[in-house]
C-alpha cells in the first residue's frame, strides 16, 4: 500500500508542467545582513534545470525588505513601522531583481518583475489582465518574479505574507503545483525546534482543524509567514485541485531531487472535487466588502440544499456594498460560512431583507432578480 502511495506521490510531482515556487526571506537572507547571493545563484541554477525539462516556472520571491534594510545599515527587527518596510522595499527591490537577473542570466534565462497588491487580484478585470501578462511571459520562456508591492501596500490591501500571495498566483496562472521553499524540511508532528523527537509528515491527505490549530504562527526576523500560513495556503490551493509541497530551501539540490521524484518535504494532496476558477476567485481572492447575516433556515438552504440566497433568509446587512460586490454570509452565531457576489446593493438589501421575492418590486419599485446571491455566484466555505 505504501509503495503504491509513493508511486502516486512521485507521479503528482513529476507530471506537473507549470510550477509556482515560493521562496521566503528566511531562505534568501544571509547569516550576516542582506541577501545570500550564493543561495540565489543555486536557486536560479535549479530552476533553470527544471525548465530545461519542459516545465514553466513562476517565482514568488520575498527579500526586498531584507535587501533594503541592509543598504540602510539597519538590523532586522520585528514590529517595524509600515512606513519603514515600504521604504526598505523601495530601496531593496532593485537589488533583489538585479541579483536574480544576473543569476538567471548565467543560465540563459530572462526574468521579469511583477509587483502585485491584493487589489490587483480582487478586482476581476485587473485579475484577468495580470493573468494575460503572465501567460505571455511564460510563452516567451521568461521567468516571472512576483512580489507584493510593499512600497504602496497598506493594511487594507496587503496579502499578509507571500505564502498567501503564492496561493493566489497558483490560481492566477492555472499552475499544476506549488512548491514552498522554507527554512525547515516540511510539516512535523510537533515543532522540531522545541521537540527534537518530532517526526516529518511526508504526506497530508486532509488538513484538519486540529492541524490548523497546532501549526505555529511564529515569525522570523526576516519573514512574516509561519507554518500556519503555509497550511492555510495548502488548503486554498487544494480547493483548486492543486498539490503543494513544503521543502527546505536552504538545502542545495532540493528542487532537483523533488522533481526527480525523490521523497523530500511534505506533500499536501489536493481535493478531488475542486472549485471552478471563478468560484475559487470568489472564495479566496475577491475582497469581501460587506456582510449579510443569514437565519438558520437560509443557512440550511444554502449549505445543505444548494439553493440561492433569497431576501427572506436575510436578517441584516452590514457594510456599504454595491451590485456585483463580494459579500460574506454570516450565520446567527457570527460565523462566516459562505461568500458570494450580490445582486443587490446594501441600501436596497436593507429595505428588502426578510421579505418574500414577490414583495421586492412593491418595496423597491423594481425587481431585477429573485435571488440576492445566485448559487452560481456562491461558495460554501
């Protein structure tokens, strides 16, 4: 049984043709200050080797802030103000790209800088524009190097960390696999830094609530993502039908070993019943601009019966949203259980909540739709 499972694992990885690789600051940072040039050169060499076998690679890379702080002669510190992070990113981004350009150039590969904010992907038109640009770069054999646009990002539009961003990029480019280069070998049964007897988990078939709670949020001085953010990213890309692997990016040759079919790191298996692209965008990429509180009957109709959300099941509308915006569906206990695109604005919804569909026109003077959120525009979380 185990042997067959190992064969399946090997097939999942080796058959992937379009790969998103995420590398964090903790991997790229040198033991002193700034970026580790030698490690970046090894990374470029391994990616070039992967591409030589007919694969496409999109690299999601941190490191701009680390490079910028080194130029400023500053020590990396936790809790630094956002303005300093933005300034450091502005200083360091050019250094990051120049090092990548030299590293990939020695292997005959061109690179392209792509800076994104959450707003770029939550807006459907900008999402599709970014997708078209990246697909064109891949057609020309260019390696897109994506980073969050830290210089202009603020709390409302930040991805949170590049683990989350890499998961969104998987959806953006329709990738076959996500590889996260971490400073640890993979997911363990416990924190190996605290418990030396902790064992590496080679395969995760399903992400459980217990696994989410047990994962640490500890942040290094270089990066922002802990193991929990990686698990949540695996959950998101798994919903899109894409596997994710965590491997130790500080170990030279780990990428080559992975795509040669060797058992390294932790593989998170995807869901068999994946979300369609548009529904995945609604669930994990679009920003929720408001909330609708749904009664128990309405919740049951959505979750158990696969129905659309009607005004009769709505208790309250919170926020200021317009037609077509993404809104969260909240149950009476305050839990978000679904998201969808609303066909009514918050003002109109406040007037028709709790009513039968036959009463909408009498109250509003018009009735464009019976449903507040059609089931085709709704995702159960």
